[in-house]
């Protein structure tokens, strides 16, 4: 009766069952896996945010496949102002209700059933489900760690086939926190040109660099056909305001044809709603309030993590350049999942095991750096006690 593409294992995994058991007994869980910024103790400008949703223009139905011009121009202005992307305008942008929907549009644009996309490993587990739903196959390429994360280009060469249609990059990577640097981008562009591949760049954490280095957006990449994805979920820490987008760039003729086809895909669904589109300029302006708070939280927690790690020798933090997460390398005494479950049951500390993100071996825990500061410090103390 049901399709093969939805033949997933629907039962809860051991980790989720353990979390529910701990919460059911009333224990206070120190959540070092926080991903929801609206529950991380940030100070939002409520009047400005809610007021932006009350535009009387939302009472008029004006279906625009790519999104309302005013909203798309606000997104273009964000790239010009914050990331120095010159020449970008709203005609290169299609609004979607989420980056997941943006991925699905691009996957449908590029791939026939059974075609392949190259995806990074480690990375977050969203791609597998999106690929299943779009009848696309994924081929992983490696990120290698040597005093920082780098793209393993030999693994890209090994993974590409005649059915490969594009390369996905996450800039910065989630959870590794590594940006694509200029030399890597140049090599990647050459690789895509050689194999006639499109580039799909997920930049949801682009604004959260932890150093003074400027990291260019792929929205300005014109050497190969490029689709840059982001949205309000991370840019202004409002995941419930369902606004995301795809920016199309690249050689003029290819980009124009891609936009024409994407517009038809978007017109088929018309998923955007008017109140949020009219609110987009005001909501994007909220990044000037929320991003400094998040960056301060991330940097404070990172300092606390390093302070506690300096007092022991068993665990090590891997290099991180941006984003909301840190990766902790720990002694391999059991699987990462077993260790995370043990920390839940014995310490009431919630962390994600590395295998959730396709780390190649055990010995990794992923920590959220947007956890409230006192909770983060208490949780880290409990984790390191496990290895003392």
C-alpha cells in the first residue's frame, strides 16, 4: 500500500527512549543539545516582531511564485549589506517556507529519479530524508580533521559518477563549525566545472563566525551554477517564522534557465503566506538585535568549555570557526550512543552522540553552544567527571 521511499524505521531509537525515561521520572535534564533558540533565554523585541505580522496588506491575495518583490528585495539587501554580495537583486531569489523545502525544490530541479548528489560527512542527518522523498541518491564525501577541518577532494573524485548532478556544501558545517576557505572554493568550482555539476550551499549559520575572518557567501559565486540556501530560522533565530530562500547565481544563461524552472516548481505549490512575506524586511532587521546575543552566548560557552578542558587530559575540543556547536573528542570506551545514554541516565545531561552526524568512528560528542551559560557549565562539569 505504501511507497518504498517512506519505508523508514518509525520506532523510537534507544537514545530517545532513554531521554523520555529520564524526563518521566522528573529529573532535571541539563540540555547541552539545545537547537531551538526561542527556548534558549534570548531577549527578543516582541513588539517589533509581532507588529510586523499585522500589516493590512496581508488581507490582499497576491500570488507571486517567487515571493513578493518587497520580501525578496529585503533578502537581497541582507546579502549586499552584511556579506558584500554586489549586484544581487530580488529576481535571483525564490522564497520558501523552510530550507528543507528549498532543498526539495533544488533536488527536483537538478535530479531525475536515481540521480546522485555528493554530501559532506560528517553533517546533520536531514539530507537522507530529503533525498528519499525526492528519489535522489546520496554519495558522501569526507571532511578530514588535521588542525582543523578540510574538504577531502580525493574522496570527491572517488564519489562522482555519471549520474552525479551536484555537490552539497554546508558553510559553516553543522556540527563541525568549519567554513569553506578561498582555496577550497576555487578547487571546488574547478571540480564542478570539470564534471558539469551544480553547487548547493547551505549557509544557515553563515553569520555566526567566531573569529574576525570574513567568510564570503556563495550567493556571489558566479563560476558555476550555484544555489545558496538560508532563512530566518538561524539568521534571526526565529524558526517558527517560516521564511527561507534560494539564491541562484552562476553563468548567466544557466542561472536564468534555473530560475525559470524553479519559478514553475514554486508556482505549483505557492506555499508562502502573505503576513510573513510582508513582515520579512522588519524580521530581517531583527538580526542586529539577536545575532550579537547569540555570538556572545556561543563565545562565553566556548571559553567555559576550554577552561574546564584545561584542567584534564582525557577529552579534547576540536577546532570550530563558526555556528552554534562544538565537537568534543572523548575516550572510546563504548559506542557514542551508549555513552550519551549513560550520561543521560546517570548525570541527567543531554548531548548528541557523534554517529547522529555520521562521524566515521566512535569517540565524539556534539554540544550546543547556545545552551544558557549556567546550565552549560554545570553540564560540562558532569560530563568531565565521567572521565576523571
